[in-house]
C-alpha cells in the first residue's frame, strides 16, 4: 500500500511528530542505548520545542501516513552549499516495519534530493544499530567515516557516517 509524505508545517503536525518520536524511540532503542539516553535524546532532539527550533533552522520533516494512520516520519536538512542532503531521521513504528514502507521513504528522499539538485544523501547511525545499518547498506549507502559527538548530559553519540550517491 502506498504511503503519503506530508510536510510538517503546523503545530498539530509537530504534535503528531513528537508523539510518534517518543513512541518509536522507546520501542526501538532499548538495547542500543540506555533508557536515560533515550529520554535525554527525545527531549533534546525530538520534543515539540526541539522540532519547532529545527524547522526554523531549515530542517524539513515529513509525516508518513498510511490511509488514516501516521506510521512514521523522516527528517532532512538540505545542505545546498555543499550539494548534499543530511538524512537526520527516518523512523517507522514497529507494527509497520518490514512491510516495504522504508523503501517508499528512501524513494521519496531520493526524489526530493534530485528535485533540490543535491547529488548525495548522508546520515549518521549508531555503531550498535545493526538492523538499521543492514537496511542502509542494502539500500546502497556506503560507510565513509566514524564520529563521536558529545550531546551533553554526560552522553555521546558514537556513530558511523553513511553516504548514498544519487
């Protein structure tokens, strides 16, 4: 079934996005990062306040809608000055994973990148997030770097950087 990608513009959209983010982070990341870090990162990066600030900074979010149900979201930051798109977030709620919706999301993102005239998409992924790494590699992303980022609160993000040539 085809999903819709709806731009997050209004406060109601931000509310839906923040609610999905809280659910998906708490169902997906246990075992990869601590519960304390999950709570910290949701508050710092995916709360209503954080999402609104990111939208003002040029980030774009899209809710993924299947019929009348929001099943996930993607977040990007076009970097026109260096001709690439940062894939900040791609999350799908657990009941909808493994059904081809991630493929639709990647196709959407690739089309968006082409429409913006950007020739690659890059992302960061936790080094212990083996299932997502497999998805990215299957999709044609290549590991190009590693980075450790201090995000405050005594936490770091220990990530690989992956890139996809559009």
